[in-house]
C-alpha cells in the first residue's frame, strides 16, 4: 500500500472509471511516499488530473506546474497546463505550451484541436485556426487509411473513421467568412457524423439551416436547398415540441432558430420566383418580431422591384429605420431606391447620412456617392457639349462643374479602394471617370482588369447599369441586404457583362473596332447564357414542387423587360461597330454583317425595310 508506483497506477485506473475522489486520495498518498523526482512528478500529474476533473482549476494549475518543475519533459503535464492556461484566458502562454507539446508530437490531434480552438478566439488569427483544424483532418484521414490498409479494406473510409462532429462544426463556422463551398463541405461532414449518433443531430437544427443557406450561396440544386431547409424546419419543430412550455433560454434559442429558418426559406422562395409565398413568410416574421429588420428590407425589395410599389417599399424602410436608426442597411436601400426614382438629392442625403452619422467607412455608401458625382459630371459634360458655342460662359461653367464632379467621384472611389483593394465597383467607377475625361486607352485596360477580377471571383460587389445610349455604364453596388443571391439574378448586377460592355466602349473610343466587335459578341453570348440559366433555375424545380400552390414562378416581368432592352442595346452597339469597321476598311462582308444586325433589330421593332 505504500508503493508509490502502484498507487499511481491505481489512481490512473480509478480516474478511467470515474472515481475522481478515490484517485486523488491515492495520488496524494503516492506523492507522500515517492522517493524519486520522476515518481513525484507523475504523482503531481495524477493529483492535477483529479483536481482538473473536479473543476478545481486553480489547484490543478498549481499541480501541473509542480509536475513540470520536477520533469519539464512530461508531455501530458504540459498539455494539462495548457488547458489550465486556456481556462485562465492566458492565450499567449497556452499557445507556447501547446507548441512545445506539438514539437514532440506533430500528429497529436488533441493539441491540434486545442491550437485551432485558441486561434479561433483570437482576433486576426482565424486563418491560423483553420490551418490547425485542417492538419487535424489530414492526420485523422491518414489514420483511417492506415487502418484500412491493415484490415484489408478498400475505398475511402475517412468519414467512417471520424466520430467528432465538433471538429467540422468549428471549421465550418470559420469557413463561412472566407469560403462558402468549404463551409458547406465541413457542415456536410458534421451532419454525416451526427446522423450516426442517437437523435440524428436533432438538437442542433442550426446545422441544417446553415447547410440550406450555404447551398443557396454556392448555387446547389434547388432540390438540395429545399431538402436541407425542410430538414432544418422539421428538426427544430421536433425539438421544440419535446421541450417544456416554459420560456427557458433553450426554448428561446430554438424559437429564434425557427424564425431564421423561415427567413431562409423565404429567401429560397424569392430565388425560385415565388414572390407571394416569400412575402407571406416575411410578413409572418415581422408580425412576430417587429424588430426583424432583415425581413422588412426584403419586403421593401419585393414591393419595389417586383410589385413596382415604391410607396410600400419606402414605408417598410421607414419602419426598419424606426427600429434601428443606426443600422446602415435601411438607409442604403432608401438611397438606392430614391436614386432609381431619379430623386437624386434624396439619395445623396441618405448616403451622406450613413457616412456622417453611422459608418464613415461604409464601402457601399462611399461607392454610391462616387456614382452620384460620376452621373453629375456626365450630366454637366452633356450640357457643355450641347452648347452651340463651345467657348461660351455657360459651356465653360458646365465643363468646370463636370471636372469638379469627376474629381469628387474619384475621391470617393479612392476611399473605397483604400478600404477594400478588391472592390470591383470602385475600380469600375475609376475606369469610367478616366474614360469620360478622355483617357480611353487607360480606361480600357482598367475595365479589362475589372472583368478579369470578376471572372476569377475576386470582386465582392456587383455592378448596376443604365442602358440608354452609347456611354460608359455607371456602376452601382447591390441593394443592401443580408444575402445578395436574389439581387444578383438581375442583369443589372452582372459585373462580368458590364465590365465587358465598357471595355468594348473604350475600344470604340480609341478606334479599335475589331476588338470592340469581339467583346460585344462575347457580351451578347453571356447575356443569352445567363438568361437561359436563370430561366432553368427558376423554372424546373419550382414547377415540380410548388405547382399545387397555384403560384407562377420564374423571372419577373421587370427583369424580362430589362434583359430584352439590354439585348437590343448590345445588338445596336455591335451593329454600329460593324458598320464603322466596314466603312473604314471597305469590307463588304463586314458591312453585310452590320446590315444583318440592323435588319434583325428593325424586325423586332416591327419596322419594315426594303427586301434588297
């Protein structure tokens, strides 16, 4: 009974069986009888483990420290000390301790998990956290492959080997901010693990809600989105039904989750073109929670863009502002709508209010004001060029005002790019200002860079246009909302298309008609492809799943009209470039192509032309 090594062995066995008090007594007895530093260190470690399990963290910290003072190479003691340092929120000391353990055991999944957890809760180290989580996943995958090799099994057994859903839940949460596809993949892995366990993960319906929302963002099939959101709603309702009716924190959490799921379902209905069903869900949400401003903003969006009811849209925005006047999104949406209604001064006041009183570094407001002054500069330039006498005081004043407005626009776009060097809308605005001021060649190069950035997915903002004349198109960020998937369906939000159109315009300005023709043709092709894809996305599944509700689905009439107008404008631009190229090169074949485009335009407008 006085053999220290035996007592330590027995203490370890009692901890494994859950007899924490008995283990502590044996470890303390071993400590009193130990006659070497190594045995004393191990006894201190067993005491620390017992105190740790009893949640006596300060005493456990002291015991782990004593263990390491006697044996500074005690790996498990170092790991326990790191956990106690985490408990004390001494992050720098905990990281140093865990790094010492990792140097000795590079494939220790517990240490990799601890380092990932630590960095996930520190500012500006989320990428490091993901690095550790990914290393843990690779270690587990290697272990699964080795186990399969030893047992003679074939195929990929990695997911069957893994049994900790928290690893993938933590990684998915971090991926949400940087990579929606990786986030969805991590959550899918977590769901597979949970479905192997009792309850099938019913206790966290948020997981299936996140899967549905991420599926929308990553362009998964509508069947997949509907299935995941429906699973989230069912699990949430099942868990709520099993809970007592008292208003506990758990019940409140589930009720909030249920509303979030309902909101995402409404967003999904919008994607499918089921505006009335989406509107009904948003109205249900705001009836329950009047302060749910995201739902009010979606109601405003539907009212303006799909009901053409600006009064209702502005009323919903006003109610959202009454709830939270310091939130930028309602003011930004008001400015955007007023700008489209040609109430430019009201729009300017809304954007300036955001910058002066709410968020002086709001990229959307800065870019919108840049667009405002860009349009004002263009208006003054047109007024100056319409004067019969170019040297008259009126013309000179208009030119001066145009330069002032272009300068102001560049200031706002420059601030945007300082805050976000990959802001496509701001870069597009700079290129337009350069083109309008006569630097067409430089503008063309910048438009091409914008187009390349958008194609590679670097641009977080989208562009809006006005297709009226042969002029550079003014960029506009999307309507402010939590998600932009529905807004991005509009042709006015196709950054790649409009960057291409402006590239072609710049080519025309510098006389490179051959290149302009090629770019216009690629833009026409893109418009056709995106229109077909949109019709397919909003038609096929909706017809199968929702016809019973009697509501039509698909692209809105306003969007169809806008796409038709853009198609006509692009064809006109192409015909004009073909005509000028044919005339300058005296190429009969190109002239016939130009006449063919013009004939098609005239036929579409029911204008009869001579047959020859």
